[in-house]
C-alpha cells in the first residue's frame, strides 16, 4: 500500500460507502450542474445594491469564466469524483482543514432555512393565477381591501387607466407608486412596509405559511419516492428540462412586450458604454452563485460520476449553459424594468408638478406579475411563469439537500444504516426553522443572509485553492487529475490556478464584503445576531478542528502537523481504480511524495 492511512495517525480509517450509487446517465451531472444557476435569490440581492446592466454583464462574466469559474468548477469536480465523497470527507486530501467541510455543512443548512420563501411565493401566485380574474390586475385589485389600495396607496393602475389617485399626505414632489403585484404580497401580510428594515410590528402571512408547509411536504415526498441517486437523478433531469422549456417560452413572450422588440433586443445585447461599468459589480454577485446555494454542491454532485468522467468538458458545458440561463432571467428583468420606466417617463412628462417613482421590488418574482396582467390571456402566462419559478426553486432545494445529506452520510458511517430517518429529521428541522420566513421580518431576512453566504462562499473557494494547490501540492494534483481523466493537464493551468484565480477571488471577496456591510447597516438587531450565528461563529471551527485533529495524532508537534497536512485514505474508492492507481504510482517518480517523511508545500 503506497498511500497513507488514518491508522498511521492514530485514527480510524475512512470507510467508503459502496452502495451510494452513480448517475443513471452521464448527462445527469451536466443537468444537475446547470440547475445550480437556478439560485434566483441573487437577482433580489442585485436589486438592493445595483441595477442590472443588460448584456454588458456578459463581458466580465466571460472574463471570469476563463480565469476562475471553470477552473474552480473543475477543481471541485475533481475532489468529488476522485474521492467519491461529499464536501466533508473530500478533505481527506488535507485532514487539518476538514473544518472547512463542517463550515460548509452549517452554511448549507442555514441557506435551506430561508430558501423555501423562493418556492412559497411563486406557489402562492400560482394558486391565485387560477382565479378567473388576477388579483394583481387593475380589475382584480378593486375586489380586495378597498381602503388598502384606493385611499391609502397610489399604484400603477392610477397611471395606466387615469383613475383618481388618493390625495397626497404631504407636499413632497417625489411620489411613490406601488405596483399591484408587489402590493398583493404586502396585502397578504397586511403590512405596507414589508421590505423595509424596521421593527415596527410582527405580521405573519397564513397563506405563505401554508405554501411553505406544502413545499416541504413536496420535498419529503420526493426523497421518499425516489431514494436512489439513479431515480432521483432521472426525476431531476426531467424537471430541469421542463424548467428550460418554460423559461424559453417566458423569454419569447416577454420579448414581444416592447413596441419594437428588435430594438429592445439589440439594446440588451449592445448596451450603452456606461452600462459596462455597472455590469462588473452586478455580475460579481452572480459569479459566486453559479456554484449553487451554500457551498460544496459541485463536489457532492461530481461524487456520483464514474471515475473517468471527463469533468473538464462537462465543466465548460455547464458553465456556458449557466451563462445562457443568466441571460434568460436577466432579459426578463430587463424588459420588466424598461416596461415600468416607459410608463413612469410618460406620466412624468404629462405631470411636471410631481415625479412618480414605481416601486418595483423583486422584479423577477413580484413585479413581473403586473406586466403579465396586461398581456392577452394573462392567467395562462402567469401560470406558466410561476410554475417555472416554482420548479426552479424546488430543484435548487432538492439539489442542495441531496448534496448536504450525502455529505453527512459519507462522513458519519453510523448514520448510513438510518438514512431515511435522518433525512426526515433534517427536513423536519429545516421546515420548522423556515417558518420564520412567513413573517414580515423573515421575508426581509433572506436578503441580508444571502449576502453573508456570498462572503462565506468566496472565502471557502479561496481556502480550497490553498488546500489543493499548496498544501496537497501542484504536482500531486496534476498527477491525480491526469490519472483520473487519462489526459494531460497543462502546467500553465496549474500556475493560473495557483496565482491568478486566487487574486481574482480576493477582489471578489472585497466586493461581497462591501455589499454585506452596506446591508447590515440597514438591518435589524435580529439580522445582526443571525449573521453572528451563521457567519462569524462557524469560522471559529476551523482553528478549533485543527487543534482537535492534532491532539488525536501521535508524535511531536512537528510530526503531528505534517501528518495532518498529508492526505489520509486518499485513493479511488472502487477496487479496480484503486489497483490501477497503486500500480501507476509505483511506476512514477512521484511515488515518494506519498511517503511518511516528505510533504510538498
């Protein structure tokens, strides 16, 4: 045996789970990887700080695609596919840093506690789209809460149909007009300042609560009905394909909204020069989110690949497809924003004594409803659109939960015999915690926590570069990936991963930190406490785990440190691949790098 085992360090060796299964088809990994782009909360985050810059955002995205998005995707895929384990046990590559895996576990569970709101709200709107008259249409708006909409609030219908607007309560020249589809959600909480960071009252929406419970019930049914990865991967493939089709239909329909569709499309793909400056900070939010909610989903998803799956080609396919997804959702937002801007500009031109501002929040989830309400057959388009958003959110939650649960079972051998019970307990706890998002404070809560998770994800990616390419070593990484793929991996790519990619991530980290600080300045005390619990305290686990694992190792301090930095039980899981790996290592000059006495840093 040419590799080092945990026995040599005084710990029990890792026991792989040979029953975890593989994807039914190689394309299932590609579909699952593309679905990571369904993390749609990034668009609600972008609204807080930046406005979308049209297709100009593609320019920095493509630059980052070559510099570190695809390389990082390849590196995470390598960890999962080579070790055939999730994002915790994969850190056998350098056991001293396994605390990173436990931080990832905490982040993933934290994200799942609030992400159900992105499925519950589309489900709520989907149910109301089945009514004969859409409640967020100008006609349907008059049928609910007359005083709430007509006397206290100015809204879009007053502009569209020249209705009598309520008198101004002050002499301000700047007048805010609500969009009916946004106003509809606020009416469910009976709270006009739903998205404002304040502690004024505590309101709960029973409709959103019931939708949230229904969402978690669907997820329970999915994991109960399709327990094996082969069946679950097949179901995900069909659901993802259905989401693609619905998204394509939505893009085509929204493209017909402007009076001159060709001009709008050309302006989207060839924007003004100043929009390029806005594109860079906006796209930085999406760059981190292409790896899914939380962290480590790529590692866990790749662990279901066959050992010699071509991850480099798959990574390029996934990332380019994600770019198309990004453009599709961004185009819908772009058309929606322009739709409201045209209405606002026309109104302001006719009323020079006041300036109307249309408060179109959460453009993708909320404001689009009022746009579709003015279409022909509005109910049909709302049903298709909100079904697409619902499917996207459910796929995101199932994929993240699959990655998290599989990582838990890979790391804790004693839980493998009780997978079903553990799965239901985890889902039940997450469902209970997510009920907070059914309140007025909880709806705003996700925006701040999403920003914090972007900071954490960037830090974890930086640490991953350090662990794999500096602690494990560039030579061993290059050797392993060439052995696994059966093709050469250029040295210049290694040096780019070592120096250029981390530098870009550091710049990205500064941007996400800035966004997080800005959002926490407007946050409440509850949000500050949540950030401390979910973001700050987990990072104390990294040095704590380092101390713990060194105490579990025998020898002097220097010997313990070296042993904890060396890979333990790092080999292909399948017996045939492991034998090939041992034979290949014996026939190369790199064999000594796996010995007990030397470590490449």
